[in-house]
C-alpha cells in the first residue's frame, strides 16, 4: 500500500512539474515583457521630455520696443511729454535717482538714471544725466560729472510681445534677474529639498500616500517643483495613479537631462498664476505686471510673498476675488521667509502690515497698443515666419514714439466722446523726414484689440484726392499756375453706359471764375472736376500713383472727387510724399530685428525716391497752407492759434458718411478718419469731424512750423484773382503767389497797366531832373 501511495504521489509530482514550469515561464515572460514595455514606455517618455522641453524652454516671445528717445541740445521737447516717455519706459519718479530706472524732476530739470540696455548698435551701461528744458527745447544736457553731452539715448519702452500661444501669456525672465527673496520663498514653501532630490521626493510621496489612504481618495500630491513643472508642460490635471506615475518618471528624466538652475528658471516662467478671460497668466514676470502693474524686479517683499502664495491655487487665492484668503496665505509665506532667514524679521513685520497692493482691474489686453502691434506683425510677416516671431525670443525695435501715441489716443478718445457711440475714428502719425509711423490708433477705444480701422477700413477719401488733381495741373506750368482762373459753372459728364453725372459744390453755390489756389483751399467740387477732365483722368491717376496710391484698372470721373478708397495708413503714405516735397518714402513701423543674444538680423533702413519735381510740389504745398489759413481747414487755428505753420486738406464723402483730415508740419504728418463701421451717416464734415481730432492731436505735440524756402526756379508774382493776370502790389485784392520761373502770366491786369504808365511817367520825369 505504501509503495502504491508513494507511486501515486510521485506521479502527481511529475504531473505538476510541466504546469509549474509553464507558469514559471509565463510569469518570467510576463515580467520580461513588462520590463521591455516599461523600458519602451520610459524611452518614449524620455523622447517626449527632451523634445518638448527643448521646444518649450526656448519658445520665447519676441519682445517689442518703442523707439529709443535720443536727447541732444536744441531738441524740441515738451516737459510733460518727456515725463510720459519716462513713464512709458517704466521709469519711477523719486527724490534721488540712485537706482537705474528712476528719475527726479524739479520743474523743467530732469535727473535720470538710465538702465543698462543692449541697443542694436551695442550695449550701453547705466548712467546718470541731467536734462534741462527751456522754452520747449533741450537747453542743457550733462552727465553726472557735469560735462556737457552731445547725445544721450534712453532705453526704450517695452510696448508688447508676440507670444507663442493664442491663450497663454508670459514674460520670460532669466533666473539671475529675479529677486532672490522670491526664489528662496518659492523653494521654501513648495519644495524645501529641491536642491537635493533627483526629481521626486520619496518622503513627500510617502507622506502624501498616507494622507490619501486615510481620505480614501487623492487629496495630496507630494509633488516636487520638478514634478509640478512636468505636469504643467506635459500632462493633464487629472488625479489618477497612472498620471502620477508618468509624472514621477518624467521628473526623474528631466533632472537626468537638465541641471537644477535650468529647471528652476523654466518653472518660474511657466507656473500658472491666474486667468484674464481666455488668457492664462504664466510665470512670475507677467504675473507681477498683471497684479501690480510693474516689473518683477521692482516688487517688494509683501508683493513677492503674495505671488508665491498664489502658486498653491491661483483661483482659490485670487487677491481680487478673495482678498482676505489671499492675505492670510501671503502672511504665511512671509513667516516662512522669516523662519528661513532670507528675509529680515523687521522687514517681514512691516510687510505683514501692508495692503495687498493689487490693481483693482487687470490689463485688458496683452499690449497697451494693439493697433500699432498689429502693424508691426504685418510688417514683419514679409520677412519672418510666424514661428520665428513666436519662438525665437527676438527683440524688435519699432518706430513708435510713446508720447506721440499718447497724444493721438487722447485726441481720439476726447473728441469721439462728443459724438454718437457708433461713431468711430482712426489716426496715424508719421515722421516726415523718416517715414516712420510714430503713432497709430485703430478705434475710439485704443485698448480694444479688435477691428483695426487704421489698417483695414478702406473708405472713400473724398476731397483728400484733390491735391493730386491740382498737382497734375501745376506740373504743366505753361498752362496752369496757382492764379489760373477755373470756371465754376455746371458740368455734366456722360458715362459709357449712357448715365450722366452732374457734380455740385458742397455749399450748393456757384462761385463764378475762381483762381486755382482758391478752388483747392475752399474745396470746390465743380472747378475740380472741370480741371480734372481737361487734364485727363489717366494723367490724374498717374499723379496719384506717383504719390503712393494704388488705383483700380478702370478710372471714372467720380475719382476726381474721391470715390477711390484707401485706409488711413494708405492715405498717410500718399500725403507723406507731399509732406516731404516730392520724395516717396514707404512707411515703416520696424527699425531693427535682433536675436536675444544681440545679433542683428534685419535693419529696415530709409528708402527714398523722388517721384514729383520740387517746383510743382512747392506750389501745391503753398496752396495747401492756404487751406488751413483761409479755406476749409482754417478751423485748426482754434487749437494752434496764430502759429499754425501747417498745411493740410479736409475730406468729406457723400451724405456725410466719412470725415477726413490730413495735415502736416515740417516734421510730422497726421491723418485722421471719422466714420461708422456700417457706413452710416455721421453728420460730420471733414472740418467738423476729423479736423477737430487732428487739431487736438497737434496742439499736444511739439512740431517744427512749415516754412519752406522758395526753391530755385520759383519766383513770386502779384496776381489779380479775378482775371489771373499779373498785378501790382497796390492793386485791389491782389495776391502774391509763387510761380514757376518764366511761367508767370503774360498779360497784365488793368490796374497793373495803369500803374505801369504812371511808373514810366515818373521815371521819365526823374530822368529830366537828373
């Protein structure tokens, strides 16, 4: 029996042997497969970490700067405008400007401590200077040592960024530029062992695991700063063990490839710190501006503690919605800073007494100048891909002058406030000598980043086209001069389709025979059409093209009264050629593009081409000065007084739908449009609408009066306005007008003939006496 039992037991062991081996092999295979799968998954995570971290790490926005203000003795400078320039560049007014980025003011004397800055042509160090303004000009410019300076350049205002994401915003900073107390507080509060661990903290994980088991759900994460960065960059916010496992592995991989400094700097620029509509606020640099309205390097201890406090929960500790909750958390962070020894106990005590100091409302847009930034993006798109602007951290130096931009915005806001809510406006200001766009306003709300009317509202320009008609005439000195008489009599034009067109003057009056300059100054329609038809539509179209305007393939007689449509920026391009005296200069908003390391990639230099000869252009500008002295533009005297020194032209379209004014001094050109987006009636003419915006704008700007010197080939002549014939200075109503030399009228007015007889008789008598 025993033998049989033993035999059965042996058979059972023999039977279990293959099964056990199969199971062992299966388990071993499963283990191998798990290891292989784990290795493969780890390899995939590693590839993702490296690729995406590199891209994210260097996906830096392009920083956009205004033009740097260059100071020199004799520079036209308004003291209030100068103060606005300094404020736009984040200079702080103090009693003693010891720190870079500060200034003091005593009346018209400014003492400025410039920050170090890398300009496209080299780096300039920090330096203190003293500027004294007298009678609207820089009278003295000296260094801290008292020595006179020939030229001094201030670091420019940062006016915006071109960002990587559509809904995420950040202002990246180098770790070395961030306040040490903030960085130390962040580590102390969020990850005390940051410098010691290898991406994960086993003790923190164990502590969190115990809390999660007790709660029966995931209530703590035990995450290090590295894990938080991994979650922000690569993973979702879901609370699952699988996500936590991936987070831990990727954190270790991140620490394997990158040093602590790089990880910490990336975290400080990536951490989520708030929401502004659909725009996520990332990084301490932007958060400082979003909550306090100033750069991070100027924050104090209390403000830094509040920013660190919000890391735990930007929504829960939102200082605007939950101030008491945010204050308690801030004070807790301050206590940690004191305990850690990196903040003085007295300083912490003072900080605890401070209010939160948060601005009541956040900024409404990424940039304070959305319309101008729109122009910058469009200009750059000709030479740079979108990803270059979004990812490469370029530094873009533009042509915007903050004080001019401020004046343009204020003029638009104040004037449109007097009109109906659906009345819109746009304005462009250009430097005459450079073709640089100094200011651009896209609507009655300059901060609203919507429809940019300065760039996209192509509207009929009305009488703004008339200078092209009269210039065409003045280019034919044998036929026309400023005193040539034009008939203001009814005219009817029949088109190819048999339809007729009978233009009328705005005042519905007939003015008989009028001199050419007066027809332009008073913007008479009928004489303009008669003149244009005599010259030929194609000739006028060619002139408009040489001034910088684009034209349709087919031109109609109504073009002579401005049925052609242009945007305000395009009108500025046309009038820039007039303002320069016949030189066509393509407008530009960008001066230089350089890399983050200081390498210049592009310089957008001034290009100039003479497209109109100086003599006829001088005659035209003389007539346009008369527009603002005695014609439809004389309303500018309300703002500029007796010293206008400007030239310009009003424009009004049918049914008072569009109101225009374009005017210029010796150094600045401004174009203003007023109208409605639905093309409805505004009830405003060029003189009662756009001109009032322009007048208020130029009244706020320093400018050089337009006083052009008479060029060679031009001679003054006295003209009888009724006949267009030569007159004498003492003839009734005689007007002195410039004429192309040799093109003065051959015939003399009656009073001039009488005067010549008397003069000849007097000369004969004097000869007898002698």
